[in-house]
C-alpha cells in the first residue's frame, strides 16, 4: 500500500524564502501541508486510489477542497473562493510523454499563500512542463507566480494543438490544389469536431481566469497580477487562432464539397452524353427486334448490315447535333 501511495505523488517541491527549492517525499509533504515553511507545490495522481484516501484524510484542508481534488466528474473550468484560498478546475491537453498531444483532460487546483495542490486523473502537458521548469532551475517567489507560470503553459499547450490543426489544414489545402480529394472529407470533419471541443473548453476557461484576474486574492502581489494578466491575454490570442482555424476549415470544407459536386456533375454530364448517343441506336434495335409480321429485311441476307449501318449513322447524327448545339 505504501509503494502504491508513493506512486500517487507525481512531484512535490518546497520553496524557501531564500529562493531555494527541494523535492519532498510524501511524509515530509504531509507535515509541511499542516505546518507550512515557505510554500509548497504538490502534484497528485488521483488515478491511484490510495492517493484519494490520503487526500480525504488531510483534515486541515477544507472539506470542499478535498472533494474537488479527488473528483473525476467535475470537469468544467471554474474558480471559487474557499476560506483563505481558491479552489478551481482547469482544462489541459492530455499528454503521453512521447511528444504527442491528445484529448482534453482536467486539472484540479487549490492554492493559498503557502501551498499549491494540483491533482489529475490523466497525464497532462502544461503541468508536466511546469515540473520540468522547476527541475531546470525555475524558482517562483510565490504561489501566485507559480500559478501564472502554470496558466502560461496551459495557453502554450492549447496553442500547440491549434498549430497542429493549422499544419493539417495546410496539407489539406495543398491536396485540394493538387486535385486530390481522397479522405479529405473525413479529415476536415474530424478537425471541425476537434475545434468545437476545444472551443467548449476554452470559453469557460477564459471566463474563469478573467474572474480570477478581476478579483485576485488579497495576498497576491502586483507582479503576480501582471503575470496572470499576460497569461489571460495569451489565452485570448489562442481563442483568436482557434477561431481562424475553424473559419479556414469551414472554407476548405465548402471548397471540397463544391469540388465533389462539380465532379459529380461532370460524371453525370458524361453519362447523359453516352445515353443520348445510344438512345437512337436503342430505338433502332428495338424496332427491328419486334417479332411481328411485315418486318422488313427478314428474308434479305444483307439486312443485318443495313441495320448496323443505320445504328452507326444515328449515333454519328446525334454526335453532330450535340456539336452544333455546343452541348459538349
């Protein structure tokens, strides 16, 4: 059980007033959450069930905070005040640690002046980048600066997904210009569905961050507020890029449908020409195929050749008529 519980702690860092940072074990983290020294950041994996129990046992944390941190159903981005801190939910891009971005995941956040606790059910991109930044020497001066860095990474994660969508749209546009339309309809459909999913996550996330920016905690410094404003502005840029990608995908989809309709009309036109050419020939064969008395040529040895000649003549006459009328 102890090993399983330890696996639920993704990372934990303690930050001192002198700008130092140290990695924390689970027992040390539990002590610092109860009696803070500087401020701490703990990132927890609630997919490990013993970690949910561990969070529920932190009696010094508000009950609402413990409920949100272990929740797997609360996925709408939002922030709410709770005692001297804020509890919230943010959307992040799922990550498989091989460089590939996936679907949207949920990150639960609780922060006060002395602690930042994040929990997730799936590996996420932005929070992992923040962890790597700290390993590489990033030393935040407060939890406000840490939150600002996290939100900035969230915007970068969404921006990367949108850039991937734009690259795919470039490839689709090149294929359309080259005259290829194979599988493009399904690709564009998938892109538009992905864009809709991203927009559903970005809109409430921007609203939650804007509310946080308009009513920041009293212990936030002016620098923390400035960093948060920069991150929120970056989310606005991300939303604009997403809107541009959606519009571009719609235009390409309309162009693709027009191209497919044009190809269908062209094929239908060819079929109509062939039908017109064979219509007189069919009429001739139908007449001479009637089994009635008095049919001419039934006793003439050359009548078959005359019928063939009549069929060819009717086809040529039809072609000439179509040419004269400029129908093809």
